[in-house]
C-alpha cells in the first residue's frame, strides 16, 4: 500500500522489458523515490562506470505518496550517475508524468544498457513496448510529446523525454516531462541520450491505494489546510518562487556577473512583480499559475513573450504561452549573466524546456564564458559573432538556442562551466562544486548554503537542504553544521516520499509523518522518517566515495573562500567552509576524509 | 383519444409512456407479438453471454409498470390496417380501432436465398426465443459458423466467443461491419478477432448448406467447405412492413415518414426500426435501426400524435460496438459528404483509429476504434454543427484533439 | 433548492485533486483514469477546463438506455447508473452529445458523475474554488440549457 510493489526493468541492450516485484525490504529502509532509487542504483551498477556508457543505470522513481491525494503528490526522481559530476545524480520533477508512471503500476522504471538505435518506451499499464524513435529522434521536447500523443492517438499519454541537448550529450541536459517540468540537474538527460532512449510515454489506469484510506484522507485534509493557511504557501501561489529574487537582492546573496557581485542592478525588471505588470505595449508576461499533479500550491508560472520582442518578432511559433520564470531561471538568465530583459529571460526558459537543458547550469556556464570573454580568454571569432558580454540579452537568447541545438559555440557551452573554464585555462572561474554549477545563492552571504553546496551529493545544489532561516539570522559559519546535516536528512526523506520540497512552506515533520504512516505499511514515526533520510544521504555518499570522491571534493571556489563579498549584508565576508566542514563530518559520523565510519554504516544498516 | 401502438420494442414503449405523460386521459394500447414483457434486443447478446438473466433484458423493471401508467399490453400481431376506418385487424382475427396509430413493428432478420438455408441447426439471433435456442446448442468446442459480420453479427460474435465455441465468421463484404466501418477500421476489427482465435473469412459467400454426418456442411464460393454443428445467421434485417401492403401507407424499405414521423396516411405514424425517416445531415430518408433513433422516434411521434406538433431534425446514424473487447463507434456521414474533407489517423499495432469527416469546418461524421472516453462528443459535434474555426486545421493534423476542439469551441460550457 | 456543480475554468490550476477525489469516492483508489470529472489542458497550461456531466434536463443517456439502467435521483437531480442493471451496451456513451458518460472496460459498465449522492468530492477537494457545489440558479444552468436546445429535437411549443 502506498507502493505498487512492482518495478519495471528495461534492458535496452537486450531489447527486453520485464516487471519484477519491488524489493520490500529496501522499500521499508529507503521509502521510495530518491532513497529507493539510490539503493537500487548502488546495487545495480559499479559507481566507477562511465556515466555515458551502457553500464550506467537510469532510474525513474516514484514515491509511496506519488499519485495520492496528498498535496504535491506528483513528484518523481531521475537517479543515475551524472555525467556533469561523475557523482550520483538525483533530479526530481513534478508535472504529471511521475504520477502516471505510478498509475501504470510501477514504483520504479529502471533502464539498463544501451539501445542499438534510438528508441522510446510506450507503457500502457502492463503493456510495455520498446519502439523505434524514427521520426522523433532529433525533435524537440515539445514536438516529441506532440508526435507521440498523435502517433498513439492518445492525448492521455504523459511523456518524459529529452531534446536535442540530451541526444547530443550536453552535459547538463535534463529530462523534461509535461512540456515544462524537468528533472533538471546533473545531466540526467544526457544519460538518457547516451542510452539512445528518446522518451518514455506512459498512461496508467491501475490507481494507487493506501494502507488506511480513512486515516489517510483525514491526514491529507488536515495537512492541506495547514498548507493552505500558511503565509509561505500564499506567497508561492501568488508570486511563484521568483519572489525570492527581491529577498536575495536586499540581502546581498544574489550571484551577479559570475559571482563577481552579490547584488544586481535590475532585479525590478525581472522580479515577480515585473512578471505581473504590463509593459509599455500593455503586454503582461505572466498568464496564469499552474499546479503540478496533486499540488495545492501551484507555484508554476505560465508566461508569454511580447510579440514585438526581438526574440520572437519573426517567430510566431514562440507566441504561445509556456512555462515562465521561476527564481532559479530568473537568476540564471538574469543577474548571473547580467541581463534584465524579462522577455529575453522568458525566451531562454523556453529554449531550456524545448531543447531539454538545465537552466542553472546553462546560465552559470554562460556567465563563466562571459567573464572569460570580457578578460579576453575567449575571442569573438569563437562565439559566432556574438558579443559575450554581461548584460547582452542577445548573447543569452542566441546561446541558449545554440546550446540546445548543439550548434557553434553552443557546443562549448554544453560542456558546462568546469570544463569550459579548464579549456580556456581559468579553472578558478568555475562557480560550482563537483563539476556542477551553483544555484542562485551566494555562499558568502548564506554560510549554511555554502556548506550545503559543498557537501551536496549531486554537486552544488540548493535543494538538498534548507537552512535559510538559520543563514539569514546569523551570517557566520558558527553552529551551521548540525542544522545543515539535519536539514539534509529531512530533505532526503521528503525527496523519498513522492512529495515536493515546497510543502515545507507550511508543513513540519509531523505533517509528513501522519500522511506517510497512513499510506504505507509498517509504522512510520518522525524518528524513523529522519533516520531513513539519513540512510539515504549516507547511501548517496558511499556511492560517491566508491566513485572516487573524497573530502577534497567537498569544496567551494576560491572566489567564495577568499574574495570578500563586495556589498550587501555580508559585505567583507567570505565563506567559512573550512570551519564548518570538520564539524559537519563529525555530526555526520564520518571520518576526516569524508567517509561514513563503520559505526555509522552499522547504525544505519547500510 | 384512443392511441394504438403496434410493437412493444423501445420505440413503442417510449411512445406509450410519452403519450401517457402528454395526454393523461387518452387510452394507450400496445400490441406486441412476443409473450415476454417488453424487452430490449440490444440486451440479448449479454443474456447469451450469461452476463444477465432474462429479466435483465426488460425495457422497464418496475413491477406493474404498464398497469400503473394505464398502458394496455395486448398480445397479437397486426395482419392489416385500414386508415380510413381507423382500425387494425390482428392475425388472431381481433379488431382494434384507433384515433391515432403508431407503427413500431421493428424489423425481422432476413436470410439469403440459398439452398438449405432453412435447415434445422441454422438459427437467427433476434428474439429471446432464438437466443435460448443458440444458447442450448453453442457448446464449448462446438463448431459454429456465423454468417454475417455486420453489426448484429459482431454482437453475437462476442457472446459466442464467450461460450468458447470454435468460431468461424463468414462475411460477403470485404471487411467486418461494413455498414459502420470503412476498410481500415473493419480490417483492424478483423485482425483483432483473429488474434483472439476467431477465424474470419471476408469476401466469402455461402452458396449452399446441406446436412452432413455430424451436422451441417456449408459450401463456400471458390469451392471451399466448412463443417458446423451450429450456423447462426446474421445476414441482415428488414423492416416489418408486409402487413401494410394493402393499407395505402407508403413504404420503400421501411414506412416513409416526414419530419413529424407521420406516414402518408392520416393519423398513422411510424417510429423505430420500421420507419424510414429523414436523416439529419443529408435530409434523405433512411432506416436507422438503432436504439437512440427508436427512442427519439418514439418520443417525437407520440408528441405529434398527442397534438403537440414537434419537428424532428432527423436521425443520426450512430453505432457503438464491442468486438471481443475492441470498442468501435461510428457517427453520421462517416463516408464523407460531397465537397467535404476528411482526416484519418490509424495505429493498427494498437488497434486505434479515428476518422473525422467535415463539411467546411463542421464535423459531419466520424469513426473511432479503441476510443471509450468522451466518445459522445463526436455525436455532439455532428448534431450541433459546431463550427470549428481554426481547430479544423489542427484536427486535420491530429484528429485526436477533437475533445479539446469541442471544449474550446463551446467555451467549456459545463 | 437543487444544487449543481459550478465550474470556473479561470480558477483551475490543473492539479487534478478533483480527479483523485472522484476516483477515490467511486473506485476506492486514486485513479484519474477512472474519474468522472476530467481536466483538459490547453496550450502548455495556459488554460485548464474541468469537465463533467451537467445532469442535463434532456438526459440523452437515460433515454437511450435500452434497459432502464440510468435513473434520475429525485433528491439530487443526478442521473445515476444502476450498475446491477447496466448490461454495458454503451449506447448511452454515443448518445450523450457532451461525452460525459463513459464505458469502463474493467467493469464492463458505464460510469458518470452522480454528484456523490449530494456531496460531490471534486468540489470538496478543489483547492481554488474552480469547482463548487451551489444552488442551481448560480451555475449558468440557463446557458447550458440554451446550448442543449441547439442539440435537441424538442417540441416547438
């Protein structure tokens, strides 16, 4: 109950698909989604395997609450070894695909091997087909969904696919589902492309049942009320996540011009209010807000671009409404590249969704390229005639499209910031950890965020912990290790349920507990949930250790460690990672070289 | 007012109920020629498949339904009518007079004129009695030949398959359900049946049937033969109009009726399978032997009979069929109309098919295979003539967006 | 006063809570594929329209049923499917010009909105007020009726 107790294993090398029972021992230990997929991945592959080779394993994982009436129950995770980082990749996504996969009867879809020719999966409940992707390979994400629904004459199909970026090995290519929701980070889409798997199209009619329906419905109703009444939820609904940009601007934690600055002159042109305010032509960027499956928040933005804007004036096909700016896209197409043109940002977002790329990594990579360009390390004859200067909106939109399509300088941008900076002889300009670019928070202003970035198992990531409250209250590194550790465990647990992290706008641990316990077999206390999260975190860490990662990879760029923040509330401060990290290892029960001790391994039953 | 209805099928019963509602003081009599309570032929296959009991076929379930409404059920079969004298003579010699008469005598199965067609062991499947006879003889493993893969044949096919007989279907046309499916759809249904172990022989004619040692021997054109324990004949139906020959009531295939369901003789109306009435799109008269038409005919004929002039826009041919689990449906002018356009989308591997036929930007007909959700909207589109505007072009690209087109054009009125 | 579902597509975020609530009520599982109410999305989510039976006065489904398996609940005004009577002939599914009664292949019966006996769970679950259950006067019922006239062969009084 909660679980479907069945997984689908597809071996693309052999061209076989078969359903197997879910390992319930693992389910009781790792819950689902992120955790359960981590366990399966660790058991099924050598962590040293080439992430772009056939020995990598790609897992689409739902959680026990995915597809239930719990708010935000649409989450699924894509777990694999990431090509951008070489570490375990765990990218989760909303939309409707994940719930649909669960309705088809599967907790996990595990993809092994590599198809000889491009294929896609067509799953209608028990009927699973590996079909040739003729006519679909080479198409955009948007076109792929349209073609598959049309080909199978089934508007009810939910589709997760890669665009050209994933096919061409852009190292931060993502898996996009439902047109503009994405398992975004670490290049999970490139892995899918490396397996010659273009798309997964699924429709399910088996439904999801829970252990104690009556108690579950009571818990769900109560939790939804808590969420509905919370201030955080109300702001997310009204303004979306981009409300954050004003907060970071004021605070001075808004990475600007590749982290050379921490505040951006122009946020008022790209913030949540700007999205809602008509421009001189009376064009309003924001069309409406939209929910993922089961979500009672609806932070998603649907926007459209002013028809007179240079990006679309001669391209009617982009006059449609589609996924609009969220905080991370606003950051990645805005401050970090110095652009304050809301339509250009929105267009860049369309490019990410349409071609299947991670906006954070793209924006941050472009930012590094701009810095390299401005210092003369990259020449104009390499950039297809585009001035790669901070603030150039055309550079943003043209390069977004070129990168997605694998054209010209876009091919270089598709390597990610780390490789790009190394290529041009300035590795220090890479702003990220373990090969993955930072999200929109500066570690000098937010100390706990820095520790979270440094220790995140998938490389730099803002979504694997949540210590904003602590960070904003106290801007030193003191006492951050334990809250970061605890928060990481909690988030790992949430990521293993099938629910969205954003419900923490209103929910405490008890709200998760009542719902999980009513849905899933066994007894699920808050303690057990947190221990599960800790187990998941350590399992990921062990995967990374086995892949070759050590304590020295838990680091931040020199710019954050040595160059003081130039303005804002943290003016003059640098990241205190050096102090926090040993405390963190201690709190984790890890050795000094960043490995879980035998005691920790035993305690968590790893 | 004295109303007499000939026929106790859906058209007759609905007419009687409508008359009672509209004219509470009138006398309403239904003349029926089967001994069972009024029942639905639609339900017979489900009885044959043992899904329901005989009472499950009844049109109305309330105890004493007809008594309570003051509707008289009179056993008998009309032999002739006299419009001038306003009377009906029954085969049993009885005479009934009327002020208004409704002919709702339905249709009867027809058999092709071939030698041996009336031998024992050859059954039609039309009445509850027929169904009982087939049920008694269609034993698991028994060799059954179904003559005719039309709409009714396909419904019986389902029931026979459920009885686990060794089934062969012989059909003259080049495909199954030729009158409700084009070649693409009919062939997809045929392949579907074959995959489930039914032998399908299209473009095949039975030329003679004779008794053999173990049953019946069917000669087919081209010199082939089939052996069978039971032959079920579903080669077509024809309206029951023979008793009208001397009545002056004009008939072609069925009783010709106008937009008020009135026949050529004053005070005589016709409804249901026996009526040849206006078709909604072309305006030509057609016999649509289907439940929805019977139901509408019955209701509208009754309103006109009771003195509420009611115009009938015409019937829309539509059918829905479940062939061993594959649901197909057809609506209106699915063959297309002169000067019109059409779009087809087929996925034979998954037995899905959709065809839309347009006049300008209006849907005038549709075929669907494997579609069960919101399928009625195809009727809605044909019947209301909604102009699709820009959606026409999009549907030409992907007809499966038809529900979106419908909702967008009706602004989600709901 | 009879009540009806009032649907305001402008408020719909397409979260499908209604579809889950509906299927839970009728099937005991969260299963949008079996929901009697369906959300249709347009253009990448620009618009979403919840769609279900309006319990129309015409009741095309009810009149088309050959075995009287569809009956009007006089208390709620909903046309309900009597599952024990329905033979699964599907005639109602093609007769309903709104497409709001559907065949369920797994049960072999048809299914439609029954207003949950007067406490529609879709409305209870809707977080934005896009679906509410209100006195019929407020539902734009008249609008719907005008629409039904176009579809009808009704008496011209």
